[in-house]
């Protein structure tokens, strides 16, 4: 029987010479991944987790953390690909890792939906967000911006078929040095899926993403006032979308 939701965490502990990475120290990044993994495994929102690390760094401490949470099924995948392809940026390497783990993971193969999250980040309201998402029919759930040309890739939810048939083939377009990012590839995959009568949906509530950006080395969180304002704007967007017959 398929798990309804499998969490996919992407990780690069040692970014090497990958451009546009401000948070570069491997030990600092490893601590980020350790803290995020503990949060995910203890939050009660997920039963199955797949985590890959694509710099070949020792992930023994992450495996040790997983052993403390026997009720959560977790797969680790470790390989080295980011150094070879680092010149095209972290998004290209991340997409290669996703494509690889789609073929290797038994949990992803059996998933009904895959929740992709950058491995150093967590979502504070993951529990209610996942519960609300369960009752919705969609192929891709993400935040679209800039006239549908940009989609946030830190956190999104999609069917395994969307990942394999629409997202993975877009990997070749990513080149951070040319200003073409994972976010552009995700937006292109989404609009292509829509053109073939697949279903996009907005998040039922705003994901409250917490963590530190590897690109800017700045904390990704909002004040209570900003969260409330963003939630109100999001509800208005959903209402407008529904009124248009979406």
C-alpha cells in the first residue's frame, strides 16, 4: 500500500566550489541538517522520509539521529555528484540528485505524494498543512510568482509522476551562472504539466519555513505580524483563484 506522503530532504554538506553559496562551511551545514532532521522526525507529521546527500560527506551522525526515531521509516542515499557539476550551480546538482534518488528509492517508488524540502529547512506548520493537503486533488502544489515564471523550490508537494515526467527533464536548463535556477525549471515543469491537463493547487495555508538560507546565509523566518499578513494575503489569493473557477 502506498504511503500517502513521503518527505524528500535534499542535502549537500560540502558545497565545494559551487557558486552563489554563502553558507559554505561543511561542519556548519552538517549541524543545520542534523537540527532539521531531528525537527522533522519528532514533529509527528511524517511517517516516511528519504534523505540524500550528494557531496560524499560522512552522514554517520544523520543515521544515528534516525535510529532514535524507530517509528519513522527513513532511507539515506549518499553519493558524490555536486563537485563534478558544481560549475552550473547548486540547483543543477540538486536536480541531478533528485533524478537519481527517484530511481533508487523504494519509498519514493511507493509514494502517492512527495514533499520536497531543502534538507536544512523545516516547516513549522507541517502537521496542519499536510492534513489539509490530503483532501485536495493535485499533481503539483507550489508557490508561483513572476507571471508563472518562478516557483519556490525550497518546499513543494507533487506526485511521483510529476517529478519523473515533468520536473526531472527540466534539469538540463538549470545554470545558476546564467541566471537560470531550479525555481525557473520548477515553474516550467508546472506550466508544461498544466498544458497537458495536470492539476496545480496553491498551498491551503502558507508554509511557515524555518532555517538559514545557504545562498544568503540569512535566517528564513517571519515575525508574527508578517506571518499574519502573509496568511491573510494567501487566503485572498486562494479566494480569488476559486472565484475564477480554478
